[in-house]
């Protein structure tokens, strides 16, 4: 079925070149694989390779570290284009950014030169390991993984869960408590390389959506990591983790808006072709109102997303709340639009033979990871009203 998305507005010639290339790759190579990737539930190595060969895994990273040196605006548009066809494939690009950002943000020059070129080229895969069984939304308060200094190393013990690409990653940034008396200021960030003794991959999760994205448990048993792999000063890990989310949440918002646009494109075309009561269902005003609302929601969420990405590019002081607002809005729009797309296809929308049920399943995760929708509201409101502490007696 023909895709009806209007071409996006480009902000530079470089962006136009990248996005034109992405649209071609998506149409020819990604879209035809999307249903199979979902059905098999396996990491699509061919798609990762395709992205690596076309420099799509290093878009927002500086050229001096082997990246493309593109803007965050271009980066989110790339994720969005891929997500229109395949949310799992789009996540490869988004998680490469998520997993590389701790090094970009917290690393020294030597660490950046050591790790980033192979991540930007796609030779290596990155992951970001913050969440634990007992610590998701309350990431700092309940973290149990420990890192204890021993000579020139830190010894890590603990478990992380829900780690996207953790099992296929070459480089994982792991957040671990270095001083339990200091709360969020007693957490370190450590780059753990694949094959490090004591580091192993546990259970592979079976999931509702993004089934081509492997999500795993990671275990650390007396895992000795060189102190030279710690990012920033010892207690800065949690600050790094949060700064990363400011720049990675727009990527998830882009995944969400791409899923929504893909579902709307499909539902619109379907509604023009499906006949009921002697005319295309698209000519029923009840469905026209649904389509109009879906488009309006997507367009308004996308404007917020691009503004959040511009804030990332500018290093604006309100980047945190814009990133949270973009993820909140785009995630909710993705969920509502994909649900309506299933409705527009009627019984066929419920069948795996049509892509909208996959899009609806894939949309749900955008309301959960990188901070749930409730946590985005906490972040936004805290920026508005501040954090209150009871007056000292
Ligand atoms: C497929 C998948 C991939 C993931 N990938 C990664 C990854 O690569 N790296 C990583 O580190 N983590 C990853 N995660 C973890 C993800 O970020 C967490 O699941 C998420 O932050 C929520 O944490 P939780 O699951 O422990 O839920 P909880 O924190 O237990 O929350 C449960 C419910 O309570 C609500 N809640 C909690 N606190 C508050 C509050 N203060 N106010 C209002 N409501 C609240 C939540 O919104 C939620 O609805 C992934 C998760 C999934 C499912």
C-alpha cells in the first residue's frame, strides 16, 4: 500500500541529503523486513549493518570522534523516518546514541578517542545500564549494584535488568553505587567492555512490542573494570545518567512520532480504498474526524519534538523539560494514534497480516522506557515549582 507522508521540511542541505538517503533505505530495505523482524523477535544484524555502512549510527557525534557531526534535529528526523516502518530498527539508532552519550558527556578526551569512533561507525554496539529489578523510576534511591575501588580497578557486583541491546553490545555504560552514604552523589558510571571477566548476559525478555530489539539482564560478579574506564569523577555517575536522558528522550519521542505517522499513513490509504455502505469509508465523516484528529495530534507533537531537539543543539537551559515534554506528548500521541489506526482497519486491524497491530504494540513502550510518562510529568513539574524540603525545626 502506498505511503502518503508528505516530505519533511529540511533545515540544511546536509540534512536533506541524509534524510533522502534514509527514506530510500527505509523503503527498499527496512520496510520489507519489518513484519519478519517482529515475528522472529531477533536482533536484525543486517539492518544494523545497513545503518553502519550508511553512517546512520554516528549522526549526532562530532566528526573529530568519527561521527557525522550532524545536529540533534537531523538525528531525531532519522529515527522518525526509520520508525515509520520499523520501531525495532529505529531503536538501534536511538540506543546507539543512548549508550554512547555517557562517554560523550562524562568522558575525558582519551576515553572519547578510545570508544566513540567504533561506536559512531557502527563497528561496536552500545548499551546503557541503569535499571535494576528494584530500581526503575527511583533509579538512584534504590540502586544495589556496587563498585568498590581496588588499586587501579573498580570491582562491580550486581544485576541490571531491561537493558536494550545489552546482549549484543560491545560497550555498556553501567551505573553503580560507589558510596552508599551519598545518595545520588555516590554513584559512578563505568564503561564495561564485552568479554570482561565477571560480566555476563542473563535472561532475554519476551516482550509485547519492539520484539526485534533484544532486552536482557546483565550480571556482574566480581567484575574488575579499570579505573580508566570510569567516566568523570567518582560521584558524578547519576548526574551523567540524567544528562544523557535529556538528550536521548527526544530520540524516543522521535521513535514514537514515527510509529504514529506510519500508522496514520497506512490507515489513511486503507480508508480511501475500503468500501462500506457503497463508498470508501474515508468518505464517512465519523472517520474523517478521526483522521483529522490523528494528523493534528501528530503535527503538534512533532513541533514540540523538533523544538526539544533544537534545545539539545543549543545546549539551552530548559532542555531537560523540553525533552521530557516531547517524550510525554509524542508517546501519548503514538499510543492513541496507533489504537485509532487499528480501529479504522476494523477486523483487519487486529490481524498480524496488517502492520497497524504491530505499530500499536510497539507504541506502548514509548510511554514506559527512558522514564515513564508519570516520571516525565515529575521532571516537568519540578522544573516549574522546584523541589520542596520541609523547613528545619
Ligand atoms: C523494553 C524495555 C527496554 C528498556 N531498556 C532499558 C535500557 O536500555 N536501559 C535501562 O537502564 N533501562 C531500560 N528499561 C527500563 C525502563 O527505563 C524502566 O522500566 C522504567 O524506567 C520504569 O521503571 P520500572 O519498570 O521499575 O517501573 P516502576 O518504577 O516500578 O514504576 C511502576 C509504575 O509506577 C509509576 N511511578 C513510579 N514512581 C512514580 C512517581 N514518583 N509518581 C508517579 N508515578 C510513579 C510508574 O510511572 C509506573 O507506572 C527498559 C524497559 C523496557 C520495558
